[in-house]
C-alpha cells in the first residue's frame, strides 16, 4: 500500500522536471493534473512561465493530456488553449481517467508519466495504473476543502514513507 503512494520523483516545481531524462527513459507522454499543478486552484489564469514550459514539452514531441477531478467546463477551457485531450470528473485515484487518456494518446502505461500535486489522487492513481509518477509541490496553498483534508493524510503518508526509507 505504501509503495503505491510513493512517487518516482518529487520536485518543487514543474521546471525541475528533466525532460531530456524522461525522453531517455522512453517516456513519450505526459498526463497532467490541472488544479495546483499547471494552474492555481482558484484561478483562471495560467502563469506565463508555465505556458512557455508547457509549449516546450509539446515542442519536444511529448504527447500531452489533462486528467482532472474538476468539472468539465474548467478542464475543457484550459485543455482547449493547447489543443489537448482531457478527462474531467476523473475520480482519481480511479484508473478509468488515466486509461482513457492513454487511449487518446495511443500510449501504454509504461510510455507515460503522471505529473500532479496530490499523493492520494495523482500519485496513487498513476501508480495503480503502472505509470511513472512525479509529485510536484502545489502552486498555491489555497485549496478545495476536500483537498485540505487529504493533505493531513498526505503529511502522515510522507512521514511513513520516509520512516520506511521509501522517500528521501
Ligand atoms: Mg491538483
């Protein structure tokens, strides 16, 4: 169980992700969480630096999709800016949304990475699906009430993972 909560990589920000290294490892697709991963939870505006970074990910030839637990209208709006396939109301950590995204991208689980800010949705769901997982620090401290409750368990999970030597 603990291993399923353990990300393959933990980063402070998206910009720390080594895209060359991912490509070398055979990763061809990136499945992004939306809220607090590429856009602040309470905002409709993406940071310009993240827009540029995302354009770079696409320019490098990575296939990209968004899998979010949020409502369709919000997810569609952001996905449309980049012409990306998306799954909304994904009920992560359920596998269904990831499976649909992989089908859209024409990739197998071993070909793609999940990038998200929550252990109990993005990382757990991605690991269950057999995807590589990258846990990124949330863009803002402001969050959905359900997420704030999740964070308490997230902190506990991190303590347990560290105690077992599964996370640095
Ligand atoms: Mg999120």
